[in-house]
C-alpha cells in the first residue's frame, strides 16, 4: 500500500476510549496563544486560526487576507464534549467539532454537514495572522 493511503486509513480508525474528545479546559490549555494551520487528509492547508485569551478566535482561509473574528465554547457534557465556534459575521451559525489529540497535534471531526468532515493540525505558526494587511 502507498504510505499516504496507509496514513489515511489509520486516520479513519476510531479513537480509543481513553483518547476521547477534549473538554473546553483541555482544548484551551493546548491552543490559547497559538496560531494553528489546519488541513484535510491528503490535501494542502485549509485555513489558519489564532486562539486569543478568553476563548476568542481569528480565522482566515488559506490565500485570503480577510479574517473572521469569533469565539468558541464547549457544548455537551465533559464525557462527550464538542468545541463550538461562532463567528461575528454569522452570529446565528454555530460550527461544532469534536477535537482529539493526535500525535503531537490535533484532529477535529466536524459535527455538521458540508465541507471537510475532518481537519488536522498541520503547522503551529509563530506569530499572528495578517488580516487585511494588519497583524492580529
């Protein structure tokens, strides 16, 4: 089998029970102050998100210098948590993900329809995002 196919198959395996989805506190301790680049399996980078204090975020699609500001929160109990994002430009649309540790990074499984259903942390970028020519 090709190495990339093996990696995709391994990524599709269910996560063991002890490696369940991260709670808000666990997620926050891993991401606050960081700028992470995400991508779907077998594809290039998809987007970049900076995690500010107080559970605020800034998202940018790769190749787009316009950014979306928003916030995140936990939905559901600690034994089955989802990390949900609401962005200022669409305050009535919530995007929820179950986030897992995977190796040295994160794997996020989307709990809604459309778009990639699984994103992976590809890069931890130093610094902040550049939005419309202004650093965030």
